[in-house]
């Protein structure tokens, strides 16, 4: 059985690797950027997409800004959001939004995207050796410490490990669907400490490492959309379904989207 110290080391290695694909999202608060969530940039079918939770986009009334290499970058354009679909029954609280980023934005700002071969495209029948959520928790990135001024920031991403629950039964209770979502459970540490509060990680990734002996062989399983602190569970939208959502909405089939 792998020791806790070794497990933490492996997660640390993988976290450092996925840091480069994960970006903080800011909104304006008293004329200063305020950290509210996370996002992941994916390369799908030779195009680039910023993906986050749709409830994140819904809360932003001003400009949408992401942090890249210490700089704050406005993202212009219109997001495609599952919340805006006429037929919401087909997506079952899907909670995903995306916007395409052009290649010039990617190259000029040194944005790094996750390749398609690093995305989980099929349903797994057993739990991977390691699973963890990853992003920029507000509790660990206080406004006064994170911002140097209105143009630069200093933040730190965090990961918290858990177990993907393949035997989860209460999908309907949480208005989720087994075919669309991943459920991950987490626990307090052995010392009794509670994990990092997930607020701010919404829109970030749920990552997996299938083999504990290969920490560099990581994959993005899903996009984190919701957590329940009391029950110690989080839900994430499967990235395989996110890709279907992107492809179908790009065909202007936005009134009725069947993700299955």
C-alpha cells in the first residue's frame, strides 16, 4: 500500500503539470479584479476553447478576465452556456460554458492548452489510483495578498485528492445524471483538518492518474461544477460530454442539445 507521503508527492508532481492548463477567473469588485473561479483551456479539433462552469459566467456582469503569467487578460466575445439552452432537460444540470479563443490570443499571451489526447473520452469501470480537483480556491488566495496592483496578480493553485464514487446512487437527489457527471468523495485529513474550501475551484478540472507509478500520465476527467461541504462530495461534468456539447452547439443546434 502506498504511503501518504508518497501519495502527496505524486499528487504534487501531477499538480505542477496541470497548473499550466488552469487559469483563474476575475470579475470587478470596487474597481479591482476579484478572484471568483477557475477555468481550463482545451484544444479540440485544432481549435482552442476556454471552458468553465456556466454559473460562473452568469455571475459576471462586467468584463470577463483571466490571469495568465501574472497578467490580467480580458476575454472578449460571447460565451455559449448550457444555462441559455431552451431544452434544459436534456443536459441535466450540465452547468458548462465555453468560448473559443483565436490562435493569435493563444500565441501572443502564451496561453497553454490541454491536448485532446489528455481528455478522458470514455466511461471508466473502476476508480483510478489518484483523482483530485484543482484550481484557485478563494480561501487560499486573499484579495489583499493576491493583487500587486490592478494589472498584475500573484496566486497559487491547489489540489485536493478524493475517490471517484462509481457506486454513487443519489444522482436524482442532487439533480445530476450518471452519464453526464462524475462524483468524487473526499475526507478530512488524518490530523482532522478540513480540506481547502472548494469555492473558487469551480470551473477547474477533476484530474485522474490511472497508475500511481506514472504520475506524469495524467488526464482531465471532468470540469468541477458543484460541491457539498457537509456531505464531502463534489460533482464535475464529464469532459467527453463537454466535447459533444461544443461540437453540437458549433453546428448551431442550440435549441435542443442531446448530450448522450
